[in-house]
């Protein structure tokens, strides 16, 4: 992707700050909602896409999940591994390099860096890494259509974002998954966070 090196540079620069930061309360509530849907069965496998410093990955592991996490920023992967979580340096475009499938997938504010033209491809790659009946949590900022370098970003270099209106985003995901849960959250003025749980259903077999 055109802006990948810029994103990696930004997240490398702010990795330690993000490691020391606290999670936003509404995101923690949505993560707990996902856990409720997953159930308490120990040993379920979970893939986190865009793990950052590994706070969520460690939380899932402490709940008994077999967690594998990926990120494309080396320091983020290092911080995640230091928390005792299996993690690999991998971009979401390279999910096909993972040689296993998972009962669940979790991605919090990672896919907002994927251009809209590439999002269907990434969703297909995610689906291919899921077991039938598996659940996928997707948390992503949106609200208005925007794609490009966000000049209001406090990070340097400023990052590329791709935001979608909720209706458009839901159309994207429902081409690939079954929508199980959706919540539009407005934590502050002019901010829209889309929280959803998606399920991979078996393909419909044609009758003879």
C-alpha cells in the first residue's frame, strides 16, 4: 500500500506512548461485549489484526484464548511479545501467509488505514483465516466519507485514513459476513465509532 511506510514510521515513533496509554472506556465495553458472544470455552483460537503494543491481545490470552497477534510496526510486535503473546511482524495485506485458521478475529482501529478500494480484498483475506461459524470483531472510526492524509492528525508523519459512512461500511462487511451485532457510538461531538460483530457462515451448497 502506498502509505504503509509512512504509517509504520508514525507508529514506531509513538509506540512507547501507546504502550503507556490507557484504553478508552467505550472500547473496553465493546471488547467485553465481544467476549460475551465468544463464550467462556477455554482454548479457542483468536487472531488480532493490528495488535499495537499488545494490551488487548494479553487480555484475551488471560481469558484463556490461544492468541496470535500481528502488526506491521516492529516495536509494536516487540512490545506485544514482551507481554507473553505470540506475535509476528505482518501486514493485513499478507494474511495469506498465516498457515492456520482461527475461531475468532479481533481488529480495533486497524482497517481504517486500508483504502476503500482495497477493503473488500482485506475482508476476503480475513474470512479465509476464520473457521466456519467464527466471529470477527471490527471496531473502526467513521461517520463521514474521507480518504487521504488527515491534516489534523497529531502524529508525525501524519497518517493515511479511510473513513466511511456507517451505511457504506455495513454494505462492505455484509458482502462477506453475516452481521451479528452493530452499535454506533458517538463518544464526543462529531465522532462516530462503528462497533460490530460479524460471523463467517458456511457457503450455501447448491442442490443437485
